[in-house]
C-alpha cells in the first residue's frame, strides 16, 4: 500500500524508494569485522574473541536485526507523498504543513503518513513481527525517524548538528557501550544518506539515469511556476559541487568508520570516476537535457 501513496514524480517516486532500500540493504550486508575474513579472497584469517567482539567492532550493527530492518523500512518510506519540490517551495505551497512541521517538512510528513498506515489494524500481524514489546517499538520508531530525517541534507541546522555528532563520536577513544551506541547512531544516519544518493556512487549509466530523472522533475516544477530557476542554469556546476562537498566526503566517512569493508572503496571509486566523467561530458549532457525537458 505504501507504493500507492507515492506520487508520480520523475525522481522522488517509489522506484527511487526501492533503489534506496536496495542500496541500504547492500550496505548492511557488507558490514564486516576486519581481520576475520579477507574480503577480496574470502579466506579466513583469524578469529575475533567471540560474538561480543564482533558486535563491538561493527558498532552493534552486525547483530541488530531490528535496527537493520528499521533502516531499510525508512528507506522505503522516506519520500512518501513527496510533492516534487524542495522544502522551501513546499513551505510556500503548503502553509498548513509548514505550520505543522517547523523544519524538514517533506520528511516529517512522510514519517507521519507511513506511521499511521503501519498502525492501521490491517497491519497488526506485521507490527507483531517487527517488535514484541514497548522497548522494541520505541527503538524501531527512533531509528525510523532519525534515518528519515537524515535524508534532509539541505537543512543547514540539521547538517551542522550531524557533522558535530560525527566529529564528537569518532573523536572518542572510550570502548564503552555509550560510546559505541553514539557511533552507531551517526553511522546509521550516514548509511541512509549514502543510500539516498547511491546512484552517484554506482556505474556511470546509473548515475546518468537518475541525474536525468531529477533534472526532469526540476524542469517540470519550473514549467509549472513552482520553481524560480530553470534547472539548466547551474546544473553542470551544481553537480560538481555536490560530488566535491557531499558525495565524496560521505564516502570518506563511511570508509573511516571501519565497518563496511571493500564497499567503501567501491563507492569512492565510482564517485570519483563519475565526477571526472561529469566534468568532461556534463555540459553536453545538460544541453541535451535542456532540449528534451525545457524547450
């Protein structure tokens, strides 16, 4: 049923949600404990000292099925009812939503819609399969809310707070549970962020496909008077900025947290390759997109 609530946008649609969920699932499946298995050869090297050390080394994520499910669930619902415009435009178009949500309007709206649907009587059995007590319910909702809110990457106050949490968490040397949990929380936010822009860290043709979809969505908004700027203006430069200031630093953070193994090398490699290819051919691509969607 959640797919039916997604709107027919070019980019922010159910296909995008499924893609993000698949990327999150892939990232979670790549959680590793370095030194246990050689990721490239598959050869066992040596054992960690039991399940607890594996749990600690992967910030608890390797042995937390509820957390993993909540991340994938949030990926699937994070753009429910997206209106095809950024939050600043949504604030103008939907003043009632702006009054209801002080920030991250689209994201909070998606959370509320998805949560109401999940709480419907028809999904009683599904809920009982997800959590079995109040503590698990609170944990599931907390991960769902935090992960979905993390997809609002343009809310400056949230982005600054997230950066500060990362810096503080990974500056800690304490091996305690609280330190591990703080690191896990911020890593989860970055998992969903990376999944949301995973097309930038995949093969060129995948990046190009989703880049066109986003351009088409922005072009439609401009044609309908829902955006002030033709997306052709600054699209080439904007993509370079996005690679340099968001995508590549994000891949660096995933690598530095140390729980995803070779995946981060793969993500970084594709991100840099796509950045190089966009710098070489992006102006031609934008020209073609402009003719196709803005003429």
